[in-house]
């Protein structure tokens, strides 16, 4: 039987508020991750092979 894992959800954060520079760094990271994901998705679409059959000569 598995033992249930209980999390202490009453304690969230507790550290100092992030600085403006830290917020900007987080924002840039999220933007870069979204751009990377979008590029990866576009590559999947453009590199997919068309469903063509060879025609006799």
C-alpha cells in the first residue's frame, strides 16, 4: 500500500519580493521559451514529409 504524501501548502514563498531586474529576467526567460517552442512546432510542420507515391516513368 502506498503512503500518501502530504504537502505543507500553508507555506508559500516566504522570501523577499523579487526585484525589478529579477522580474525582467523571468519575463525574458518565459518569452524565449515560448519562442523556442513556437519555432520547434513550425519545424515539425515544415519538415513533415508529404504523402506522395512514386509514379512510374
